[in-house]
DNA sequence: ACCCAGGCATTGG
DNA sequence: CCAATGCATGGG
C-alpha cells in the first residue's frame, strides 16, 4: 500500500479544528468524514481509485499549513496531487474570508460571531452529486434523523476500503444508487418520493459530457435555473448546492426554517420574519451572504437559540 | 397520541 | 396564482 505526503497552505485565517468540525458536524464520525484527536480523515474517490486522506494541522490560524498523508493501492504521485487538491477543496482552504469579515464589522450581531469563530472556512462537498443527494435526503428532516439516513446510505452503497484495521467509506457513485431498487432505498428509511428523486439526480450526474460537474462553469442564476428542472430540487436545495458544492459566496437558502429562526432570534427579538422580509434583510450581507449564512448556522449550533 | 424538524410536488380552489 | 396536503423518521 503506497503512502505519499502533501502540503496544503490555506488562506489565513484558517482554523483547522473549527473547519473540519463543521464538516463532521462536530462529531467523531459523520458518514465519509471523521475527526478525532485533531486528525481529519476522509476516503476520496480519485478517478475511481480509493485514497484515504489523513490531515493534520502543522501551522496556526494566522499561518495555516496542513500535512496531508495519502494512502491507497497503486497510488501514483499525480493521484496524490489530485487527492490533495480535493482535500483543499473540501476544507474550503482557498476561501478569502477577510472581505466578509470587513463587511461584518458594520453588523453588531455578525461582528461578534465572526470574532468568536475566526478562521472558520466553509467545507465543500466533493461533488455536486453528493451535495444534491444529501440536500434532498435532509429536506424537512431534523438533522439527527438526516444523519442516520445519510450514514445508512453511505455504508450501504459507498465504496469502502480498510486501512490499518479500520474501514472507511466514500460517498456512493451515481451508478450504485441508480442500480438500486426503489424498495431497497426505502428500507434505508428514505421515502419513496425521495428515492425517486435521488435516482433522477444520479441519472443527471451520469449524463452529458461532464454531468452535474458542468454546473461549475455557469453563473449562479443559470445554475439555479438548471437545478430547478430536476425533480425534488426547489429553491432551498438549489441555493444549498451553490453553497455546499459550488463555493459561490452570495447564495442564500430562503425558506430554511432554522435560518429564519436564527435571524428572528438574533436580530428581531424573536418575532418571526416571512421569506420576503428575510430576503430584504439579507441584502445587508451581500455579496457574502453564503458566509453570513454559515456563520449564523454555526452560532446557532453552538447554542445561540 | 400528538407535533415538529435546516422542503418539495401535487392537487384543488 | 395561493393554500392545503402527503411524505419519512425520531425526539420532545
């Protein structure tokens, strides 16, 4: 089993524990991702080869540096380079937070939050397919219920490999989910409708020259227009894909119940806003509404209810 | 036994 | 064009 190392230098400020923790939902294991003893691990699917990435921080928030160990059968140096790029993408290492922090200075609520979570980058899904499936799976479900179903899906259909006695999974490939029976997916506690949606997404991922990854080339409005063609994808999911899969900085998931609650609580003393009012209010954070959303969610998860 | 939770599609007015 | 409803599960 070959093992290679690589270095990733994120754009400061970058808080490794906070960012990897966001990705694993501050749990030791979350589907294909794990974080324990300051070590983040993820099994990657690099052009069909399974590569385990083990990531440690060897720098600081102000001068960040990540040591990435890559293991896999028949691992060539170009595979390792691709894998390291995937790690950088997943951890949002290239994001420039400073302009957003500057904007946040003018917002008393947000300025306190960005100070508290200084260096939190927004993790990305490895693919548009993964982000879409996870978003649909989680629609309208409590996050802990969604986590159970997500884990079932990954451990049932995801490619896996064992390293040093530990088994790791990566996200299922579209082919695997497409060839599953609807009844089989329903046994994983998906509704029949969501099972159908997910197979539709898998079909889209396998189509075209580049499938859903082609969305990376399009502007936000065009991405949303195309995503809304897919059954199971509404405005909330489309915005979530802009955020989690495409790294667009100014998306805003209107209709998100938790977001509405958080904004109502933090800015309006609990009186609830409707979507129109929330959309209007969110303009104060443009062109960084994605980051505002993520930081507000993080504050909420940390207990700002 | 309810009701709700980080939505969406369908249906009926 | 807006309002109501079914869908899945698990926790309160």
